[in-house]
C-alpha cells in the first residue's frame, strides 16, 4: 500500500520525470548499455535503412537536399551507419539529423546535426526506431465498479487508483482500447504517442516516415498492458526512479495517418534485401573466406528477420506526397 505521505503521480508524469528529467535515465545512460535493438544487432539494419533512403530519394526525384532524420537516435548509431552505407552521389546531397533529448555524444560525425526536434519542411526519410515505446503515457485500470481509473505511482513503484478517466482520454479508450469491464484489466492510453508521431511525420514536406516498434492492434490489445522496465539487459519491475528504462508496446494502428500501412519487420527487411538464407556450399570450396563472410551476414539477417525475435517488430510506413517504396 502507498503511505499517505508518499506522493503519487499519473504514470505519464512519473515516467517523463524518470526518463527525461534532470539526471533522467535516457539523459544519463546510453540505451545500448541496457537493451539490444536491431541497430546494435547487425550493420545490415543500417544498410537496409540506407537502401530505403535511396528508394525515397528516387521517388522524390533526387532533390538537391535529401534529409535523413533519425528520431530517438540514442547515441547516433543508426544515423552514422546510414551515412556510411550510402553511395557518394547520395551522401553528397544528404542532410543527416539525429533527434534526441540527451546531449550530443563525443566523436559523432560532424556532418550529423544533433537536435531535440525534427527539422521542418524537409524532403527525405524520417525513421523512428524504438522511439514511440519510450514516449510516456498514462495507464488506466478498471475498478470494482467497472470504471477505468488512472493508475498513480510513487517514485518507489507503489501504485493506487486515482480519478476516473474522462474527456479525450476516455474517448481514445473507447475507440482504440475497448476493455472488458472486469476489475483489474489495464489499458495504456496512447494519445501522447499519436500526437508525437503526427508531429514527427508532419515535419516532412515530402518523403516517407517510418516508425518501428513492439506493437499491438485493436483486435489484440493485452488485457493487463505491457508496461515494463529494462536495466543491464534484463527485464525489471517498472519503477519511475530514474534507474531503469520504462517502456510499453505501441498501439501503432492508432498512430497511423492517411495512407499508412503496418508491416512485420521480417517482411520490410526482406523487401529491402536482408536475406537470412545460407550461402551455397559450393562457395565454401571456391572461396572459403567469402563463404565465411556470407555465412556471417546470413546469420545476422536471420536474427533481424526472426519472427520470434527482432523480426516480430512492426513497421508503420507512412508516405507523404510520394508512392510508398515499400510494399
């Protein structure tokens, strides 16, 4: 139980403070030190994003300035990998931007802009890999009378029920997360993520916006929610004290704007040439070194496209003024 003198706040405010406030987790810690994303699993992920950027460039008619915006850039690993993977003819026109609330890391390629917001009115590709799951949101729980109420939490992780969910949040729940009235069922109110994605994607004048995340859709919302913590590569109890990552899966169907489609990461990466098939055994005889290199690439690709692992992520693909270069 929560002590009466221990302050509690809605989960959105508590997570905002814990993750992004002074000395917050993501201000202080490099994400790669605590969890592994597709960017860290293999350079093939950045290669695939670079390939997608080339397709966007062609669809745009190869503009004089092509922008790649990496939202939730961590320490700049993806944007640096994409810059390195581009052919010179594209790289020479590129404006690479990293969007992150943490300070610029030392040693980052000086060509990469470090910003707290996406640049406005750009032409190119905006890519948000595992960003929306860290946009704080409120949690609701159904009380014994069947009424959804905000969940309040202390800095030590103790919870209690607060006021009933009303207004725009209640409308969002009715539309996107209609929960059964059983006491104890939970919902994660995704309105802040919808707004964050609309603002990020709306920064493009023309091009393609892509969000990649753990996701669920209206037909299969988890009845107890997904809020959890990560620290040092392990799942931990979500406690908003600044000592761990706080993450919840994303209702990407609610985020999707006009013309957007949802794709499994497995399908998206395969469409971009990431192939996990083993190289032919004949290559081992003809060129053993090349066979070993190809085998290593195939192993990395298999991890990126494994439906039980990284391949189970979902891509939200949203074109702006162009035909989508992904199926």
